[in-house]
């Protein structure tokens, strides 16, 4: 995969749906392909199973696995 393509992938980990959708909207306007997940376990699973992301926005207080 070309480096430029990987640089446009973002992962947003946020359990508040309104905040998650807002972050997703802003990042998509800036040209990112955004994956939005609602808990820490799903974030870990996504990172393990997907291509690398260049940007992660991570809520600290999450269900399942915390952002710490």
C-alpha cells in the first residue's frame, strides 16, 4: 500500500455517539477515511485486523478496555 494512502486513515474511539459522529464528520471533511468504534475492545480488534492507521483519536474513559 502506498504511504500516502495509509496517511489518510483515522480511527476514532469514542463511546458517546454524538461526539463520535462529530469527530467523524470533521475528519471526513479533511479527507480521512474514518472508522468509528465505541469501546476499547473493538479498537484493539480493529487495529489488530486492519491496515495501519495514521491517526487515532482515543477517549480515555471507555467501556470494556479503557483508553489508557
